[in-house]
């Protein structure tokens, strides 16, 4: 059939230089799921470094519909996503996706401001032809 030829330039960096994610986003949770539930369920796969479940200020006893779980290694996070994405908690199908962290942007180079405009020398008053300035003295 047809052959497709792709040229890869070694000079161009990859489009998104993400680091390997250790943190995953758990979405579509029910409001009854809290931090302890997340620790118990997701701690069975690997060692959890940190769990962040944002509070709903209107209902502080109920959880939000998502949380973040950070693992010690990226492999542990990958393993958890493989097993839990599409799984069920409290009868609700959940999502498990990596939290991709972009590297810090490079600072913009300092731009020099343009030089101030040149000042024109003051214009000298011209004496019209035929006037005598000394006649007033």
C-alpha cells in the first residue's frame, strides 16, 4: 500500500515536558466519601504520601466530588490508575487521572526601554529686517 514517512527533528523538544505524575485526581465521588475512605480504599494498592480532599464550605461534614491522592513513586500512581479508573465507590463509577504538572516557565528576558526622545534646541528669535533694537535705548 502506501508508506508514510515521518521525520523527527532532534532539535525540537517534546510538546509538553511533563514530569512523571505521582499525584492522581479521583473524580465523580459521592458526597459521603471522606478522607478516611480514600486512605482505606487507595492505600491497598501502594503507599500513600498525601491525600487532599477539599472541603465544601457550605457543608463542611460532606466531601467534595473529587480529591487528590499523592503516591511515593510514579509507578504506584500508574498502578492505582490502572486498577481504579472506571471502578465503583459507593455505587458510583469514579475516574482516576494523572495530575500533570507543567515545569515552571522561564522568566522573560529583561527588555530595555527605548531611549528618551531627542530634545530640540530652543529656537532663537529672529529679528525682522529693518528693525533696530538699539534705537529703544
